[in-house]
């Protein structure tokens, strides 16, 4: 039996200068989900995250530790300056399963001792 995935994102933005707005629901699916989970204690600087290949994932969910105090950046490749994704938030990345990147980088301002970032591939 092939694993599958369905990730749903929905939300509501209120009281903005232009009013309120519902987001989604946005449903991300995978007919051949990977399901692999990587738990990584991020070290100071660049941490290369290798993306599993079999089966080819459609994306991943990155969950930073809830008690983290170090800013983490998402970086595509070495030399890329990336952008800050925060300290304690969750992020969903998607890509085409026929063009899966081999890796990405999570760069931490300092070592996140005793705090594991969890990356779930789907």
C-alpha cells in the first residue's frame, strides 16, 4: 500500500486597513508520500538538510522548537543569503515531485543546544 498525504492550511486575517480575509483552505496532496521525519539540532551557521529520494516527496513541514531563542534562516544553496524564518514557527515547503531539490540549508545564528527542529517530508 502506497502512503499518501493531505496537508490543509487555512486561516483568517482580521482588522487590517483593507478589512478581513479568509485564507484557504489550501490542500496539498501527495499520492506517494515519503513520511520520513528528520530531527536536527541546528548548529551555529549552515546546516544542510538532505531531502530523501524514495519515494520522491512533494514537500516538507519544518517545525522549529517551541522554546527556541535563535533566529533561523532558510537558504537554498551555499552562497545564498536566505531569509529569516523565525525562532519558533512552522513552515510548509512544496516542490514538484519530478524536480525534487537534493537539499536545502537551515542557518542558525547560534547552536540550538537541546532543541530539535523537526522536518516531516510528504
